[in-house]
């Protein structure tokens, strides 16, 4: 019995759909910050750009707020292929390799221009390191400048003695030691709870994190020390990237380049907006006193010297190139 033409057309359409479904690639992208954070919004825009440019061939699902992996686990997840792509805070991995922590050195790069200059120097070295670990870096975006959140007014580093201080990286833990504060390890997702229960009384971060975590409900002072601008980097598993066809690879790289530019602009805007929002919620945004500034600069000098001792020739190469 002959098969009717509509049936043949229907069968052909089903085969085409099956082929398209097979061709579609799905990637998971774990991230550590809330979906409303400018980094996470930028990640979603990046995923949308890739979706659009590939005609839906590569779908990237963003898992914000440490919902898939906690912040310190994301790099290992991408390296091991549990996630194809992820966003990491570079300074979190300083203990593994000192150069990951370069943008967490206090007062080395203390403005957006300096932060991006440091990234241009850092990037080839990070690309080489990640390459050895089976990964690639796609782009990086700095956080707004870091200041000191504290429960009481301070005029020098001595005023931080004994204060319970949130440490989220080797550098922030070391600052606590140098000023005599008491370091407590708390990741961003747990910060609100830690402040509410009195586990944390002070920490260094951007206005953006302060607003995201409703720090103003617990802490009323922020000193604008512009200490450093740590960067989030988006990394991808090399095997997952290599498995893409050439046009899809190009689409990912183009979307990444656009995300870096867009992310930098978003960071600058977030810095202004979040400080305004903190003020509106009763927080005092203050310049550091000359004494506090001098004290923190001393902390920075000590930490740079210690870092260079640990980082060896690679670290010296990076700082020399940056200082040119």
C-alpha cells in the first residue's frame, strides 16, 4: 500500500527535528552570586547572545547563587567536566597558584583602568596555567573597588583589633591578621546570615556585595578605601569547547568579548548605584582618614612583598610588566 505524501512529509519533519535535537549542545554554568547581581545578569546576557548567534545550537543554563556548586568548588567542577563552563572569583584560588591572587593584592591596582591593565598582563599567564589544567579563560570582569564595612566608626587600623572579620580569600584572611582582626571564613551566599547572628562584624568588599547582602541592616559604616578590584573570570572546559563546530566556537568567543566590555560598564554603573542605595538605606559612606589610608597602604606593601616571595619569578615578571 503506497504511503501518503503527508505521512512522508511528516516523517521527514520528525527526522529533521530529531537531527536538530541531537545537534543541540547544552552547557551548565554555575555561578556564586545572586541572579540579580550584575555579574550574573551579564552571564545571562552572554548565554542569550550565544543562543541567538548559534540559532539555539548551544544552550547555556546559568545556575546563580551557588545553586549548582559552591563558590570554591566551581573551578574543579569545570576542570572535571561536571560543568562545561563556570564563573570563578580568581582570588579564591591564590593558594593553588599565587598569580590567581594578583588582583586581590591591596593597593596594587586601585582603579578600573589599573584593574584592566593588570588583567592584560595577567591574562596570558592565566591562559597558560588553565591550559595545563584542561581549561580556557573566556573573559573577566572586575568587581567595584573594595572598601571596609564595619559596625563602628574607625580612624586607624588599630580600631579593627579583635573585630570579627569576614575572610573569603587568602588575601582577606591575611589583612585580618595584619590589622589584628579575627578572621572568619564566610562565602557570599552565607554572609547575610553570618551578620545577622553576629559571626561577622566587619569585612572588605564592594558596594555591590553590601547591597546584595543587605549589609545595611546590620552594619552602618563603609570606608571607601578603593583597596583592590578583584575579578570574576568565566572559564570553560577545553574538551567541551573543542567539541563545538567552528561557527559555534566563534559565537562563544565573540559573545565573551562583548560580555567583557559590557561587564566593565555594568561594574562602573553598579558601583555608583549601589553606593547610592546603601546611603538611602542609612549607611554612612565615608572617605578613610589619612591615618587609616596610611595603615592600609602599609598592609598592602607587606602583602606585596610576601606575595612576591611566594610567587617567585612569575610574580616578579607580572608586577614588573604591570608597573611599566
